[in-house]
C-alpha cells in the first residue's frame, strides 16, 4: 500500500431539479471548484479526523472509509484519514458527496491506481447511501465529474455534460444550517406516499423547468435561466422543502439585482443560489442582510 495517499473532490451546486431527481426527473447541477481533501496516513486506525467537521458520534465517515478501502482493495486497518475542507458543511453544497469521492480517490491512490469516472460515479453513489438513504446519485456525479451536467438517475445514470453558452456567475448565500439531506428526502417521500398525484404534478413541472433551464444555459441566456430558478423555487416551496429564512434570502437576492434565486440541495435551511448580473453588488446586498456568501462562476 502506498501511504501517504491523497484524494480531492469538489462540492456541487444543484442549479435546478433537486428532490424531483430522486423520482427519475432530470436535474441540472454544477461542480464547484471549492472542495475537500482526504489524506490517508499510517496511524492507529481505521479512523477519520477533521479539524473542520465535528465527527464525534457520527459513524458515517468511518463506515465510508472502510467501504471505500474494501472497494478499492486496500486494508483499512492502521489507516488514519485526515479531512481538510473548504466547503461549508451542512449547507447543501455536497460536502458528503465530496467526502466519499475524495475517500475513493485517496484509497485508489493508496492501491496504486486511478478509478475511471464511471466507477467514481457508481461507487460514490453507493457510499453516499450511508449519508442519505435513497440518493439519486447526482451529488457524487457532480463532485466526481465537475462542470455542468444534466442528470437522470438510473443504473447507470444518464449524464450529459452541458457547456454554458456564456460564463454563469452565481452567488451562494448561507443563513441557517440545513436539515440533514436524509431528513429532507424522507420528508418528501412521506408527502409523496400521502399524496402521489400532487407530488408527481410538482415533479413534472420541475422537470419541465429543468428542460427549459438546460436550453437557456446552453444559449448563455442568463435572464431566462434566472426565471427558471424563480419558478423552481416556487415549486420547491409548494413541495414543502423551503423555509422562511430561505425565502428571506431569496427576496434579498432578487431585490439586490439577482436574475433569479432559489434554495439549493435538500432544503429545510442551507444555501440559496442566485444567478448574478453583478456578482459583487449582489454578494454585498446578501452580506448586508447577514448572510455569508460564496461567489463562483461556472
Ligand atoms: C441533494 O443535494 C439533492 C436531492 O435531490 C437528493 C438527491 O438527489 O440525492 C435533495
């Protein structure tokens, strides 16, 4: 085994289609340059340590390390995984997906090999199920592949890279921490079991918004893409995954010149993503309203 070994992966931002994607509808996501690194070193392991993430009482990262080691053919005994992250944790930006992809990459490096992108996507989804039970697989796909992609779940999933017709300036704003994605996904499932036709109708409309959004992104038509963000936010509110704090930040973003704004990820708190016409001015407006911000261009 080759130690120390490192693996890195970026976070993700769901641009359109979260939740509906779990039920087979398309979604649009982007990989973030901001990410997370895992270093495997000899130690009193298997163990996972991080200065940034509170792992006390959370068995999931250790379970993911052990499974990633088994899948890549290395022995986890005696391995210490050190996690360094630039991603805000619990804000819907895919820190658990970045963690599982970075673990897979580090374990593969320790085994002296590299995983093919399709393997990273498939194994990443398998490991991510430890973090939330019925993932669509979009988060590890975005973390593994980067860039913008249209995603439809499946075995294998349908993944189409999308080249934006113009750079896409986004401002992300963080208020409260989100509920665990697992809780948000389970909440939608309960609702779907109670009232399938209402939920399916919302998913159907979200799928249509995604289709229009993909075309707008390809054309580089940012106002049209922003309008899709606004429509998707309304549908997510009807689905019950928004919160008053998200809606406050969405309103601040729109008043601050955003071309469109919505929650991103599981919801129930977490981050808002806005298409910016003037990113510095929009970030300043959101910061005046008490949010932390991150500016990215996809
Ligand atoms: C979470 O980033 C996105 C969800 O659609 C869950 C999933 O697709 O696995 C809420």
